[in-house]
């Protein structure tokens, strides 16, 4: 019975360790500024994104500009904006506007998931779409159009929000995603519980059973780590057939950068699980006695071996 409890504790420890690692990554994405900066910070340098966004800004800005200005700028407006988008990261003001767009998108999406968690999902498509607000960027770019200037840019710049929805057709449970997002902030609890269960499992085990349980726990963690590394941490951006050009460009760029950010953690996790499995196998071999006998049992001449002494008490006396 002790061996069964030990195995259960160590396998649960592997499960909770994987869940805590996933929760930590989700928590960082939603509540810390650096991951989204690392994943999407270089997006304006993407040619497809720059072309799609510049076309959108140019078209919307042309409708907002006075007729005289729009006529003077003419067809060169899109080329002007496209060049500005491509050089976005080289200008301090534009770079600050892009950073504002990223961080406001992150906080708005965290609030969106929290609202979805509390109010429930409606089942409509697009509930998990990420609204990328490009209005601060548009204000900076429109302010550089000749005869417009920065002062009028706030009134003339269009409000541009690109809805990025990479899971619209994948049948993902929106409420389940929102629930996991809310639970991700409690990932330290899962990590502590995994450590406690690991210690408890080792204390409950005896002899070879302890090491077998450790191997099982390591295999559970390794299996989950491999699934995460090749699955959620490596998204497939092929489901963008019906998306706008800007949205498709965002999905394709972010998918690659997200994998580059997320996968190293899971490869390290997988390596740690492999170390646990190897440690269990080494302990299992060390627990075996000579000639393949379990170390918990003593050999025929060991301490617990029965020794028979001849009984001479039956010698007859004369």
C-alpha cells in the first residue's frame, strides 16, 4: 500500500509541476510587460505587417483628411505611411507609441478574459480574439504627413484596432481558456504542492518501490513537458485563411516568436524530468543486492539468514 501511495504522490507531483510551469508562462504573458515586448516588439519590421497596416492607415487617414490635403498627397500617401511603419522601430516617438499599443493590448486582453470568466461565454466566434490597438501608432504616423502636423494628428488619425483571432475555427472552449487564465496567477501554489507531494512520495516509498515511483513521476512530467513543447508552445499559424492581411501577418509573426520564447522553458523542464527518471533508475539499480537480489532482503548468509546448530542434547548418558 505504501508503494501505491508513493507512486500516486510522485505522479501527481509531475502533473502539478507541468501545470505550474504552464501557469507561470500564461501569468507572464498576461501580467508582465517583457514577454509581449519580446514576442511582438519587432513586428513592425515584418514586411507583410508593415504593408497591411500602412494600407489600412492610409485608407482611413485619407477619409479623415480635408479634401485639399488629400488631393495634394494623392497616391503617395500609402507609400509615405508604409515607409513610416517600416521605420517605426528607428524613431523614438514611434517606438514609444508601438510600446503603448502592445502594453494596452496586453492589459485590455487580460481584462477581457477576466470579464469572460465572470460573465460566462456566449458561444459566439471571436470571443478569444486579441484586439491590437494601433491608434497610438496611427497618431504618430499621421502627424508626419505633409500639411497635417502633430497638433492635428490626434483629431485626424483613425482609430485602428486589428482583431487577431488565431483560434476562431479551432473549437477551443472560450470559457475554459478564461478559467485557465484566471487560475494562472496561482501557479506558485501548484509549484509548492508539487514539491510537497514529491517529498511525501519519497518518504512513503521503501526500497525498490521508492525508485520505481520516482521513475513513474519523472515519466509523467516528461510526457506532459513533451506534449506542451510540441503543442501549445509551438502553435501552427495556418488557420488564417479568412483573416485580414494585417491579422494574418500578426498571427504568422507572433507564432514564430512565441515558440522561440516559450519552448526553451519546456525543453529545460523536459531535461529536468529526464534527470529525475535517470536518478530513479540509478536508485533502482543501487537498491538491488548481489546476484540481482532485492537490497531489502538479505542473502542466505546475511544478517537475517537462519543458522542451524546441531542439537547434541539428545546424546544418551550412561
